[in-house]
């Protein structure tokens, strides 16, 4: 049985570059939008006292992208009065066996995904070229951020 990789925020920040993540994330969004195998579920839950009234917990499941033989389950606590306001874990599991492959701190990856999703949403999908006919496409390389 393989060992489970466990990474904290500092370890993830040391190896994950936002600029290098943009193109693969754009591709993952594209593949997910055209080859969605199962619906993603967001399961929110308020928390009882003594948690602050604006605190909550959420489970996001499954994180699946076609061509990747694994899925994620994200569990996080939202405490807007804290810094960071969202804390939790992402569990990466094998689609074939269910084995836990990795447990990752979710704060940095959540912030990175949110920021890059906004950037990707603003990128043109079919850049216009002068003189191009309607519906013509060109190759496009996403700029590094």
C-alpha cells in the first residue's frame, strides 16, 4: 500500500506557482465543461455556538476532471473573522481503489483557484484578428500572470 502524501500550506506554496498553474487550470476547466461525468455537490452547514454566527462548514465533492484517475473531497471551515477566513483540507483519492493519495491544506489552493478562475474568465477564448471572418479562430496562448 502506497503512503499518503501530506502537505501543509508552506510546502504547497513552495512548489505551486500561480503562473505555471494558469494553463493547466484553464485546460481542466475546459475539459470539465465539456466532459462532466458527475455533478459536483456543495454541502454547506451552519455551525452551532460557540462558533460565531457567520461561521460555517462546507463539503465539496467530488472534484473530478476527465483524464485524471483521482477525485477530491474538500472540507473547509469558514470563519470570516479569522485570518485566513477559510481553513480546511483537500483529500485526493484514487478513482479505481478509493485509496487516499494525498491530504493537502486547502487555504492556499482555494485562494489560487479562485483567483485563477477569475483570470481565466477574462481571457478571450477566440481572439479576433484583423480581417478574420466571423467565427474564425486562431491559436491562443494564455499570458503568464
